[in-house]
């Protein structure tokens, strides 16, 4: 079981938390400001020779996976694909989810790979409508997977692999020390009681920032979100370029001056004190407001015109295997879509939103650029 050494695990979690994406994941899930570095030569070479001990190609040829920069899985999990299928796996990183989708559209008809992973529900409809994907869905998908499927025909082209909830987080320790009641809802953030206390990454430069914008659109409607943002900015909200600045610099947990931050439902486990004797040991010092969350789902699919469509289908199937699904939380800081056992600290502290705020993916595709432009006009004054 993961995390047998809990004290070491907490140190690892806190260190990882300051450089994660969620999303995720991408966790950000778009990988825009995750802090992840591009693969080193050794890592890339390992991915390109996964499962081949002598450097020779696997017997069934190679499968090229096009994905975002934050894709990572343990070596033994990547090697497991070759062991099970005989295909050599080549991982080709292509920016964040937006950049990834754009590149697939630009190379339509001459795809840069066989399979894709990392298109999320803020860009999925575009990928489907542009015809860059071949129809494929693994057979007999369990209900917990289809619960995250795209509506309509999109489910025939993209298969859910993981998901993450982007939510407002609060520094419970800070509020307790100050004797203040923390906010509970999105609307609370415009209350003068919380003036100058909130920080969020921007919607035009950050995946979680875009998710937060969509949460406000889903909560206040297409005609009401602009007034909400005007009130939010008037109440002293700070906008940063990305999650790393918001969480790792401005959030009070990281030494900043803002005890309310836009992050992930999976962030609190990373704030469990490293010192088992410290006050509050064993519990997170922060929490996620689960009524403020927007759910991002990441998908995998087969690229239209792939050189190895059979291998691409096998890879999509493998991404739903227990081996991959169990590795997703600690590798990409998002939740698996199947019912595999979660790591101890995730199952104890990383709650998911019971009723996340939703916006129809088709509506996102239709208005994304317009909404971001309107948001920028408000956020930049």
C-alpha cells in the first residue's frame, strides 16, 4: 500500500504540493503552470524505449502518445504497457491542454501521434468537432467511467481517464488564529469581511484560472458573472499569472498574505504538518470549499489517421487499467475515474465535490474566447 511511512509521505506530499498542477492535472489539468519541467533526455529516452531492455523496438511496433507537459506515470507503469501489448510507447509532450488541442487541429490529416491524452472538458468539444479524433471507445465501460463521459456523440471519440475539482481553498489555521469565520461560498468572497484576502490565477493564462471563471459562469449565469467579478475585484481580489504564484507565493500557507486561494479539492492533504508533534499534527491546515468547485475531466482518444490505430486503441484501454488508475493520484495529483483504491491520505482528506458546478462543454466551446476577453477587461480594470 502506498504511504506506509506516513511521516516521510507527508514530507513528500508537502514538497510535491508546492510544485503540482492539479491537474489537474492537468491537474491543472491543462499543465499551464504546474511547475513541471520538460522531460530530460534520459526520461524521454526511457519513454521512447519503454519495455525494451536492449533498446530494440518492441515486436508490435511503436505507439506515439501526444499529451500535455504534465503527463507523468511511474516507469514500471509505462513499461507495463509494453509488457502487456508488445507495443513500444513513445511519449510526446505538446504544451498545455489548449496548446495540445490547437496542435492537433493544425496537424489534422497528418497527425503527430497515434493517441492523445490530456484534452479536458474545456477543449474537448473543439477536438471532436474539428475531426481530429477517430471513433473509439473501450467496450463495457463501468458506470463510474461513463459518469464522466462527454455528452452526446463526444463519448464515441474521447474516453474519460481522470478528473479534478478546482475549488476555493482556505487556510483554516490562519482564520482560527485571527478569530475570523472563513467564507463558505463564491458569493462570500465579495463580502467586505474578506477584502484583500483572496488570490486566484488568471483565466487567460492558467487552467485552474479558466476553471474558476467557468465556475462563476455556471453559478451566476451568462448574464450575471460579470457583475460578480466586478464585485470580486472591487473587494481586493488579486490575480496572478498562474497557480504556482497564487498558491506557492501569495497563499498564507506558503508564507504569503492571502488566506483564500483558488486551488484544488486534492490540495489539503499536502498541508498536513510534517512534524508529528506540531499542533494540528495528522490533519491538513487548509480545506477546500466544496460548494465552489468546477470539475475538470481529462480524456484519451485515438487520432484520426494514426499510423498505428490498433496500438492507440490498446493504449486508451491501458489508461483505464488498474495499474494506471492506481498511479494517477500520486503521479498527476488528480482522481482516477475507476473505483481503484486511493492512497491513504487521499481517501482520508482529499474529498471530491458532491455537486460540482457545471457548464456544458458545447457552451464553453462556443463562448470560451468571448468570456476570457470579457474577464480580462474586468480583471485588468
